[in-house]
C-alpha cells in the first residue's frame, strides 16, 4: 500500500531536514506518493503568496502532511503561515511528545511527557486593540461603564478568549490520546486563581470531561507551579493539557529538558487532517549549511507512521534514531557528546547513519 502525503519542505533549514526525513521514511520500506507543496518564502517568491490555495487543497485531499518549518513573513498581509494554516484547516490540537533518548545531553532524566496544546484561541485569537485607535477608545469606555475601571488612553489590548467548545474538544482529545496510548494521567494546566472566567472555564470543563474517563487519573495545576515542578520532579507528569499560550511556553520548556529543539517533534491535528512538523522554526542563519539536527523532523515522521497505522515501521525508525543518538558518533552539533575529541556531523550524515541502522535491523 502507498500513502499519499502532502510534503511541504518550507524554507530556511526546512528543505534540508525535510530531505533527510523523507530519506529515512522511505528506507523503512513504506511507500509514499509525495505531493510536493510550497509554503513560506519559497512560495512567496514563486507565486506571490506564502500560502497558496494549492497547499491547503493538497492537504484537504491527502488528509496527512509532513511539513518543514516556514519563516513568519514580516510586513506582509500574513500574521503567520502556520497560524493561517491551523485556522483554515481547523487543526485545534498541537500534540508534542517529549522524552529523553539515552545519549542526549541534558540535566534531566526519565522525562516522558506529552503536551496537548489548544491551537485556536486564547491570546492567539488575533483580536487586538491598538493604543490610540478609535475602537480601543470605545473598549476603554465600555470597561469604565461596565466594570468601573479607569484605563489610560495609552493602553493596548490583546483579547484572551476561552470557550467551552474549544476547551471541551481539546480536553477530550487529551483523554482519548491517554486512553489509546496507555497513559495513566491527564493534568489540566491553568491560572484560574487569577483569570477566574477564562482559565476558570477551561478548568471547569476539564474537570467535567474527566468524569467520562474514570480509568484515567485526573488532576490540575497552576501554570507557575507547573514550571517549578517540571524542573524539580518532571517524572510526576504524564499528559498535560493546556490552553494555547501556556501550551506554547511549556512546550519550549519541555523541549529544553529533553535536549533542545533538535529533538522535539510535533503534530497539528484536526478531526480528519494531520500535519506532522518539528517544534523548531526555520533557523534562517543555518540555511543551506547541512548543519542542523534533522531528528526533530524525523521523529515527527515517526509520529506520522503511527498515525498511518504503520506501528512496526514507526518502532523500527524510532529505534534506529535512538541508536544513532545513543552511539553519539553521527550526531549534529546540538547533541555533541560531552567526551574528549567528540566529533559532529551534518544533517545528511545523520540520515545516512539512521538508514544504516534500519538496514542492520533488516538483517537481525
Ligand atoms: P528557530 O527554532 O528557527 O531557531 C532558534 C534556534 O534554535 C536556532 O538558531 C538554533 O540555534 C536552534 N535550532 C532550531 N532548530 C534546530 C535544529 N533542527 N537543530 C539544531 N538547532 C536548532 O526559532 P526562531 O529563530 O525564533 O524562528 C525563525 C523563524 O521560524 C521565524 O520566522 C519563526 O516565526 C519561524 N517559526 C516557524 C515555525 C514553524 O514553521 N512551525 C515554528 C517556530 C518558528
């Protein structure tokens, strides 16, 4: 069986990590029909827009995409290609598993946390009021009228929106994921002690949804306490479910704990569409240098194989990657082992080493 996958190399370091990932995925023996689609700076240069309709059409048709990072354009009509893509395809889940592979340089151990981040609302709703603008003056008046609070005319606002609907579907996803992946606990993250209505609603819905899953433990934690507990005793956490902003920040913290952006994979999911992509961005300063780590994107490819039901091949590829990391002889600069004379290799050499491990596993 062959899978039709939309392949978006992106820009900056995107094409290099995408090529490395495509090679290792093909080396598993699974057959893919890659439907190449251009987004980001490459698409802007070719078609005059960083997100041509053809990209969205291809994803809607194939339902599964593998995507490299794209640079957020500055000073164009686009806030962000990624945000636009997530909104237009209603990809309401950002799923990011963080685990420590032996050999990765890190201060932490035994971390195995899945971050489930809400992708569509919160402070990322895009509803903002600029200081001095007429609509901002009306908002300031409304606040005075309804809340009795005096606010200076030199103030800007970004609206934090949390709805029952979005909270319910993300928490349900977190529990369904926990159930399907033999996870024991879901923790809802919030700041409901201060934001009683927005975060309070998220927490209330999470508590309500948890009752539908009596076999999975549920608890909640205030986001600042979570930060402290994550660095003190990360082993106590299993699946975390968070509104958009906390999800963004905690993802980055967890990525740092497990070895950095070079090993942090991810997926953006809707009800029937899935885009697999690393957490990291396009790191423009490293473009074309065959330098950065392709493992975050390769592990996103492992997630894609699992999504396609290719469990055995996903396990084989993950093990091949883990073996390359553990051996420490063919890793990029960010995973340089802390031993004398350790050498590092480039992006494509990591792919060569993973393919070699896959080939060895064919003969054992
Ligand atoms: P970045 O993740 O691109 O890079 C930050 C730093 O992290 C790099 O300088 C590098 O030191 C390190 N790094 C990143 N990826 C690495 C890898 N694979 N291997 C080794 N080291 C790696 O973040 P940035 O510089 O803030 O963003 C650059 C651009 O990417 C911006 O335009 C941003 O908006 C965009 N971005 C895109 C996505 C996406 O497409 N999903 C995600 C995040 C950022």
